[in-house]
């Protein structure tokens, strides 16, 4: 049998959050869920012991039930140190484990462990007694004192340990007894084994298997899972108008084209600014343009820049700012590409964005729609917002 000890008793002080980092959301699930499910779903794992602390015990018990993780056979309170927590988890293992059964220690805050890594450390432990995963060191490592560099180490012989770390049951038992007898303090399970002279195999961890320790680590793993940052929003907006056959004077993107046909609208019909309004409003969870513009039109306000001021103020009130803007315009006339520099200059002034953050593309759609056929203009806008 192969048993996993999932270490979830740490306090996560370097995360600088008042919440238990193991319960922070990653990919729509608590961080520790991903570590647990990796072992729960692995065919080579018989069962698990989850080592917790008094503060998170209730939440983790609830999580195990909520997500139906049947291989979690026991949940135990850990100690003040990692070594003590591992020892308590080891004591909770089934009494019928054989000396050659493999025990695997894994950090609850290493959510990206792969099935292949689990399989390899088990195989290596059966063949050689013990095995860990880790990353080859790529930086030049300096040993220092309070003021100066003492020595440069050869990175070809340096390996940054991660988890899982595995060994035969009998070896871990011998190592724990030795540590207790000699009052050793270690920082990972491999050090326990090293203290009894056990040779330990190692395999390279997958690039995404790392311990989540700092806020930067959290952002990195959220990116791996495809999460958007909490301070990032995206909105999509659209607007379209038909041409007025009897009127001249087109307003588009805040500029006036005196010799182009005007668009039919109660306002100036600026499809670009209207699409931008809807994109911004969607990004902050507000209402569509019509909700505000109808009332403004009744008051005689027809300048679309005035409408846009309403939603820009709301964006600012939520402490966001525009990060980027993309426009896709469909029309036969006017030709958009020659107008792009003027449009960008106008939008830069209205939105307080640099030109490099505004993208404008256009198409006629091969005349397949009324816009491509020259009867009107359609605009799609996508915006990204970041906390200001």
C-alpha cells in the first residue's frame, strides 16, 4: 500500500494575509483542494492522512466532505513545526502498513503536483528506498554572512527540494526514531533520512510544481490555472447605427467628418463611443448605454462624450482605470484605416490612454452584412480595467 501525508498545518505567515492561504481560491477551488485531489484520484494511492491545525480543522473537514475525497482516511492536528506535524501524521497511518509500503509526504500548498511525479517517487522508493522531487538550481548561489559574501557554490550540484518526498515506511520510522533520540530539527523529510545515512534518489519536478509561499507565488499559480487577477476586469460592448440619407456630418470616435453621411440617432450617433460605454459598463457590472442616454437625450444632450463621462466616473469610483482598448469596426464607408491616427488621438484625449494601448481594426465583411454593404456602421469594443 502507498499512503500520502498531506501537510496542511502551517500558518502561511509569509503570504501576508489574514486568511489561511490553503483556503484561498485557485481555479475556483481552495488551494489545498488541488493537492488533495491529485492524490485522491491517483490509482497508486491507497489512502491519505491530512495534517491540519486547530484554526483550519473545521474548514478542511468540511472541504473533504464537500468535494467527496474518500481516500482521506484521517484528519489529525499537527505540531508547531513541520517535523512534528509529519510525525503526528505518520503515527496516524494504518497499523498494518508493511515495512516496504511507501509513505509520501506532500505540502498542501504545492497544488500543481502531477500524477507522473507521484508515480515516479513511488517507483524510485520501491527500487532505492527513498525519493524526492525538486528543481535544478539555475541561479548562482552565494553564501553570505551579515555583511559579505563568504563563498560561491557550484550550482551544478545544487537541487531545490519540493514535494512529494517519499520513502519506505520502515525507513521513515527509523528516521523519526533517530531524530527523536538525537533531538534533531529538520525542515523536510529528506533531512530525516539523510540523518540515518539513507541515500535518496531525486527526480526533476514539473515546472509548475512549487510551494505557494508569497503573494507573487499566488499570482503565478492563479495564472497557471487561468484565473484572472482580482484587480483585473474585462468588458465587451457593441453598437450600430444606420446612415441617415438626408443628413451630412458624421461623428465617430469623437471626431467630426463634415462630408460623410450622418448616422440616424437621437444623439450624435457615435458608434465607437457608444460601444466603449457598453464595454466599460459591462466590465464594472453596470447598466447599458440606453439606461442613461434616453434620459440625457430628453434633456437635449446629444454629445456622446457627455454620455461617456457618466460611465468613466463610475469606473473611477470603483478605483479602476482603463488598461487597454480594442475596437473592431465594420463598415464600407468611411475608410477606417486612413482615419486611425485621428481616431487614436481623439480617444487618447477622451480616455487618458497612450496610443499604444488602443488597437483599431476594420472590415467590410465582404459585403455580407448591411454594414459591409454601406448602409451603416457597427463597432465592437473590448476593454480591460486594472485597479488604479
